[in-house]
C-alpha cells in the first residue's frame, strides 16, 4: 500500500509542501508596530477617556494660573482701597471686592500659586521619603523591615489634622514672625511628616510582590549589585501605584492646605491662598457670599481635577479595570 501522505503530495503536480500554508498568511498584513510596555498601553487607554482630557485641561489651566497669574488677572491681589469695600461684582471687579477693598478675582487667581506649590512640593517630598523607606524596608527585610515598619506605625497613628495643628502652632504660632517662604516651608514639612507612612507601606508592598520575580532572581544570579537591581528593575516596576497615589494626593494636599489655612494654623498673610480667603470671608457670607463662593469653587474644581486624573491613570495602569 502506498503512503497516504506521499500520495497526497504527489497527486498535486508542481505543488510544494509549503504552498498550503501560503494562502493562510497571504491575506494577513504584517504589522510593524513595536510592542508597547505598561506605560505605552496606559497612554493608549488614557487618550480614549474624555474624563482624562477634561481633568488634564483643567490642571493645565491651574498650573498656568500658578505660574503666570498676571496673564489671568492684571490687578493687584495684595493692596486695595477701602472706598471699594464689599463692592458687588462689576466690570472693574468680576468677583467683587473684599472688606479691605481688594479685588477678589485677582486674589483667587493668585491664590492658586500658593495652594498648588505647597501641594506639589509636599507630594514630591512624601513620595521621595516614603518611597525610599519602602524600597529599603521591602528589599532588605528582616530587622530593617521591622524597625522601619514600627517607625511608620508611630507616625501613621498620629491624627492628621491634630498633628498638623500641633506642629504648625509650635513653629508658626502667633508672633513667630516667619517670612512667606518659611510659612510655606513649615506647611510643606508638616504635610510630609504626617503622610510619608502611607507611601512607605504602598512601596513596601509593591517591592515585596516584585523582588522574587524571575528577572530579579536572574539579575541577582548574574552578579548585579543592590543599587542596580533597585534602580533598574525594582523601581520602574513599582512606580505605577505611586504615580496613581501621587496624582490623587496632590488634590488631597490642596484641600489639606486650605483646611489648615482656614483654621488659622496654615498659610498666613501676606501669603494669598484659597483657604485664607475662605477664612476671611466667612464673617461676611450673608453680605457678600462671593467672598466664600468663588475661592471655594476654584478649590473644589482643583481638587476634583487631580482626583479625576488619578482615577483615570489608575484605571489605565490596572489591567483588571481595562
């Protein structure tokens, strides 16, 4: 008997064994697209989300307001005239004037600088300190992990508002005579001191889940040093949770700074911020509600913009939510 496979090949004259596979791939265009990484896939998903573009546009506007406030409000945000005290909104003053005759619109625009600068610097400091502590704790383990975790638990147990009030009233109380930069520095330091344990725990858990991966074990077996493993392998693969949390934390710190300034322990004059404006205008809310409404509206919009951006980034970086 003849071999069926051989007969089938011979029965087709001029045919080659590889010709049967050609039609299957002939109609399929070959893609030259390079494989994307985690950030590439995340950016591809973000571009399709309207929420991302809305929040990003608002954040860009607030950043421009903080960087170049004179482009949005050419008026004076510090000095005023008592003859215009509590004047209603008009063409000269879009949001009206406060009790000291200062332009509320100009103060709202200039108030974005202090609030955003304090929030951004606080987030950078928190991510740097908490992230470094988390990497050391998670990678080293043992007694180092136990010691750093217990230190973080001590700070984590401090109530945020109460701890900030104690710190700021101690170093920035009445009669302290601190300059504008010193006042902002104290608020930034208080926010960092009370917030770094959360970032430390987040980074530690990411490192613990990543440090036993195959590529980490292979790098260690090939003789890679601790610094190389952390900077080239661990850190890039553990930044996604910190990126999401840091974006949301900017909005949280804007609200925290406004809260502390409203209570009288945060930023103080001559600094202009939304929290100070709300605190100054609360006694005149029935006569001139715009003194509270306009800075509060800008404050809420800024906080929601960063929170929405953080949620969009979280959904894009989490494969389970795509």
